[in-house]
C-alpha cells in the first residue's frame, strides 16, 4: 500500500468542533478525518458517517440556531473512534482489502514505526484490484474451468501462446459446486478476444 496510499493527509486536533469537521470533509471532498495530538500522533479517526450519526434528528424541538450552537460546542473528541486499525506501508493490497472487510471499515491509516505516513480507503483498494485484473483497459474476459492440479495453468497458457494471444491478467477462484475445480478467469486485448471464442 505504500505505493498507492494517499499522503496528502487531512488531520485535525481533537478539539475541532463537529461543524468544523463537517465543513472540512465537504470542502476537501473526503470521507475520513485523522485526529492527531499536539505531537502529531494518531489518536482517533472520524468518518462522514460518524458525523451524520451524531447530528440531531430532524424531529428535534431545537431551533436551527440552538442546534448549530450545540454542535459548535461538541468536539470530535466525543465521537471519534479511538480503537484504530492501522497497517504498515509494506502491506499488500489484497491483505489491506481483507482487513477492511473483516473490520467493516472504510479506511486504514498507514503507519511506519508508529509515525502516520498515509491512509488508504476502500475506494483506493478497489481501484487497485480492478487495475490488477485488467478491468480498467479495453479487454475481453473469458473463463476456463480447470482441475486443481500442477500444470493446468501452463497448459491453458500454451494454447493461448500458440494462438498468439497474450494474457493481460489472470485470477482464479474455486467452483463451489465442484470441489477440485477452479475458474481460470483471464483478460486479453479486446481485439484478441475474438480468437478465443
């Protein structure tokens, strides 16, 4: 993730009001704010969803003026998540995706020996994974079912090589209904895709 993480970090102190935090998120067009102490240490994280959930219900009896006054006094320290999942820069993209999924979170601050160096979001990870499987280019997708055995991929590759077809990306996943069988999903140049049909 060190190669793709965002390093133009938007950080705020814990005494930032909820209104200020909301305005920063809207102005910067981001979904997460990193809360740091006076020494620059990461102490919390606030998402746009956290801010929305902390807002009063529209059914409140408070006037807009009263509501804004209260929200201007509330700080992110009261709502920030203090239990923060972080990763080092050498974490692989697929591992980061797994951590995001397992923890049901939208971002991962990246730290190097305790120092905050970046952040990666689910959007960043998804973009990288889509690039890895070649979905961002003009390509043709096709699937071959193969047995889970040594040499199966080599055999398919040899057939494509003999047909002068270059594999741009390749992923596999197991066939649930047939143990021992895998889907071999490949992408080739769109123009070469006609040769595979």
